């Protein structure tokens, strides 16, 4: 009998030393996808909430503090974006409409007509200003080498199954210059390329009941694919075989995207029910986290109303999340899985004693103003304050257990560690 993986909800399994923070939120827009080229410059795409059809692209140059908006009144919403250089980017989606910028998002212009017009496009992945790939609704992979002027099919699942659905299902990931994977939705279908995307072969999860929305390979061998009804599978041999389908407790949850920050730490997001229009007022976004490479997952956030649809990692320390209700979330220094030994010594930081009963002493050698944050095992802030040089923090009234801390200066993470409250 196949044995499903177990979801663990224990503090000893998951350590969170940062939380997803809201960057923007409104009731006017629905974001299906987003892309940040660095911590400051990024894009969110989707449609205007009131019509559900008017396509839009929002751009920020200051990490989400302010945004400018480009509307496309004659087009439907957008669901895929790729920004391969600081100047060149592509965005599109419904009815195979593609828009291109060559000036860093100041202006967007229609690309030549796609070879087919009645399909929708679901994920762009450009590896240079001119060369890229797109997945269409039927699970077909197209390639361009001339900046979206012409496209050629490099993979087809063999029959048109309406493989993917709205919003933001299907994705592509290049592990390195030659190895790539694509999540293709229906029947647990995944495609794999060994030659930089020139040719693809089908690989199966072994269970046709899982609809794969997204895949993330941690390395050439290990990866996790997620999908509808809270289902996910994991491989440790490059997709040759997959663990039996596991399922999070909420079977109504549709898992939409996934990413990892290292071999152990990752997040997957989604919503509590499948898409319908107009959106239900009771829908809410879900964020799950793992500390063991995707074997087990725990729910860390369900406070965001409206689905969460896409993740984009800027670096090993910063990522953004996009969703309905015009929502953009940011996480920095996402998760720290640290032992009780001495932490990083950046800025000459020391936090003691450990274990502690009533106070924590925090000392730094820098003259900068620093921020100290203490989190519990669910990622909730237990203490937070600004200080210079040193400070004493009372923890006498905190429950006994394991806590995690971080120190920042000038808004950047400097060090983190773990302490035990006795």
C-alpha cells in the first residue's frame, strides 16, 4: 500500500526567523504573477478587479514603496512575465497576447502575433534578451530565439488535454544551463530537458490524480512538485521516480507555487478553494513552509484574504509573493535553521546567556542603530526593539521553549541564532 508523507506541525521541525510582510494591498487588482530583478525593481501583473479583464502591469523601483501602472484596456489579464535583463522584459497571458519592453518597463509594446491565438499562455522563461520559452494552455512548450518575433514548438504532450487552468498554473525552471523542468498540470505530467530546452521528454509522477501546478528542483536530483487539492510529490533521483502523492490536511487548498532557499528551507503557497468568478469573499491565501527539503510541511500563514498565486526569489535571502486583492508580500532572511552554537559574528554580535531565564543581553561592535527581533517557533514576533551598541531585553514573561533571533542594521540582515528560554 502506498504510504502518504506526513505533515508535521511541531516547533522542533520548523524554525522561522522572519515573516512574510505586506508590501502592498488593495481591492482594485488581482495579481497572477510577479518578477523582481533585484530587491528594489520588480513587476506585478494581472488584471483590474472590477472587470476581471483589463490587463495591467505594475512596476516598483523602490522595493514596493511606490508603484506605477500600465493598463492594457483592450486586452485580457496577464498571467506570465519574465525579465531577463534590466531593460528587456516580456509579459502576456490570455489569448496568447505578448507585450515586450526594451526600456526597463517605461513602455510596453505588442510583440508580433503568436502562432496560435485561441490559447492562453501560462509561463515565460527567458534565458537571455532574445531566447526564451513559454508554456501554453495545452501543455505545449514553445521557444523563441529572436525576441518573441517567431516561435517554434519544442515539446507537445501528444494530445490537447486543456492541461493547465487559470490562474498561474504551470511553470518552468532551469536548474543549470542544460537541465530544465516544466510542470504541465493534468495527469501529473512533467517535462524534462537535458539540452537547454531544445528538446523535452515526458516524465510522470506515477499518479494521474495529481494536477501539477508548479515544480521546484532544489538541485539536479531533489525537487518537489505541487498541485490541486493540497497534493504534492517529491523526487530524489531527477524525476525518474516520485514519492507517493502526499496531501496537506486542507484538501480544498490549491497549491499554486513553490520555492526553496537552500537544500532544506522552502515555501509553497496557494488558496483555500479553486478559482471561480467573482472571487468568494471567504477565500484566503495559504503559506506552508518546510525545513527538511520538502518531506514535511507546516502551515505558517493563513491571514491573507484572497489567493496567493506566485512566488519569486530574488536571492538566497529575499523573495516576493503575489496574489489577489492586489497583494505583494516580502520575506527577507526567510528562515534560519541554526543550532545552539555560536551564531554569525557579523558586526561583532553576541546574544547571551543561552539558555536564558529572564533577560537577554545583546551587544554589537558597530556604531550603527540596529534592530533586534525575537521570534517564537511559529514565526511570531515576541520582542522587537532598536538599540545602539548594547541592550538588555526582558524575556521573563515569555513561555518556555525555543526562540530565534535576528539583528539587522540599515535594513539588512546581519546575524541570527537560536536561544532557549527556561
